[in-house]
């Protein structure tokens, strides 16, 4: 799951993406993180529970 995107018009939900493909642009939509610099929130969920992404990223 990606959050805090300014726009996600580059892809649609369920679409397969390739390494290096643009999926959106970083925004500042996370109201509770408004004091932080613009950034992307990336999260992996399995059965609606958070999973450590390090097991998938090399």
C-alpha cells in the first residue's frame, strides 16, 4: 500500500507494475505527518496485517 501520494494517475489498483515504473508523485496529504518533509508511505499488508517489507526487498 502506498499513501501520501499527490497523484496516482499513472496506474490503477490491481495493475502490474515493473521495476522503475512511475506510479505517482509524492505529496503532502498525510495530515498527521504535516510537520514532516514530503515523503512516500509504503506498506505491505498480508491478510490485512502489516508485514516487514525487508523480506521482499533485496
